[in-house]
């Protein structure tokens, strides 16, 4: 059995779904009101994963650079939208800033890993580049959204204090430096926490999947180290970049805070 992939049938997936039913039962017993959301989330998970599974099979068989690049762009666009929809506040231009951040940091990190570390050939090999980009975007958008949420929240709450400092001669950097620093730190918390406990408390999905697929554990660990480093790099660069883009959008060249453009999510 060593080195073999054990196929899963529809019955196996149904048995796994019983675990979710147990979670729904706990929600009902404690009157948490989460059973409907759990059900919707489960249905979406099945549909989305089956859909992406068939799409990836088609992409892998096609092995076309234009198709792979198109999917990568679409993935980045969706990640950029998701990153700005999670914070409680937003502003005009937030989406393209998040998209630009993910393009620069996410795609750059992906290409560095695939060409300089894994050394795939051709560069667009979908078996490598799409999963790696997906992991970077998934973690990167979380960091960006947390950073964005913290920064917009703090600039709104601390607006009187910041404007007072600016009125007394402080530069925009001096007045907003602490907010910017705290926002980047907030966005980095998830990946730092993951790196601190990886291999001790948690076994990451990529490594676990490789081991289940029959890859030797030491080889799977090496790949996971590369993945953790690339995610940390992309997330840190992404948090710094989005924080600076927001900073220069909300602080103008005259050292004034333009916080009036910030609005609650969903309002125009």
C-alpha cells in the first residue's frame, strides 16, 4: 500500500459529510443558529471543488500558456475583490490597489519559486504554478484584508488625534506611522503563528496531501518549507505594499488626512 493513492468513492465522501452533520447537531443543540450557514458552506465547498477539479483536469491536459495565464489573472482578480470585501470599511480605489498588490507580490513570488527553486520547465506548467499561486493568493488576501481593516479602522477612530498632530506641524509620516506599523503587524499575525507551530501543532495541507499521495515524508517536508517561506514573503510584502498604497491615498502631499473618503462596507 505504500506509495499508492487510495481512491475515494461517493460513499466515502458521504461518510465524511456525517462529520459536518455532527457539527450541525451541536449548533442545533446549543441554539447557535449556524446550521443553515454550515449547510450552505458545505454545498458551496462541494460544488466549487468539483468544478475546479474538472477545470484543472482540462487545463492540465491542454497544457497551454495562454490558458494558464488567463486562469492566473482571474484568480488574482477574485483574490483582490475578496481582500477588500472582508474589512468593515472601504474606500474608492481599494479594489485596484489590492489587485495591484497581489499581482506584484503574488505573481513575483510565484515565478521566483517556480523558476529559481523548483525550476519547472516550461514556466507555465499548470501542475506547479496554479497550486502554488493559489496558496500564495489565499494566504496573501487574508493578510491584506486584515491589514486593510486595521488601517481603515484606526484612521477613522484616531482621526481627531492625527489631525491635531498634523495641525501642530507633524508630517503625515510622523502622524500616521504608528497606524501603518500596527496594520502591517496585524496582517502578518496569521502567517507568523502558522510558522511558529508548523510541524508541532499542525501539519499543513500540502505536506499532508503529498504524504497521502505516497511522497516520502522528508521530500514533502522540503516542499512545505519552500511553501511556508514563499507565503511569508508574499504576505509580508503584500501587507507593506497595501499599507503604503492606502497611506498615500488617505494622506495627501500637503500632509492632510483625507479620511472622509473612507466609508462602511456596502455604502456608496
